């Protein structure tokens, strides 16, 4: 999420190591604009990826104790977006024992 200038000084940033649901939250300056984000939340894979109002409200509530309750976060929100990050799963052991699967796994591991 990007907010209007003025929420942070240009040389400031904040890391909140644990939100109420256990995720990390960060606030950094991006070209003078405060950018606020958090770590992963599990979701279904989709081609239509956008932040829910629930997620936007959650992030706003989590930063209020650090940046103040009087700032009009919703009126000063310039943009919000979300993205998917695929995570690699371990292969089942019966596939890993197959020599060709082992080569595939090794090449994927070296790629990551």
C-alpha cells in the first residue's frame, strides 16, 4: 500500500516483527511515499489477485499504534496491490527415489 507523503520522514522505516496474526509488517519510503506491506498470507491460486478490504483494514489497524491514530489512512491511501508467490513443495519420497526425478529436484533446487 502506498500513502501520500508526510506519514514518515524520508529517512525513516519501520519493521513490526510480529502483527496480531503473527506476520511481519514493514513501512519504508519509496521515492518519498510511505509503502506499507506485510508477509505472506495463504490463499488459493488465482489469476485475479488484489488485496481485500479486510486485508487493507488489517494493515491500517496494525500500523496505527506506531504511526498514530489521527492520520486519515483511508483518505491518504494512493494505491494497494497484492501478488502471489508460489512456494515449492517437497516431492513425495517414491518420486524422489526415481533417478530422473532426483535430477529434476537437483536442478530446481539449484535454480532457487
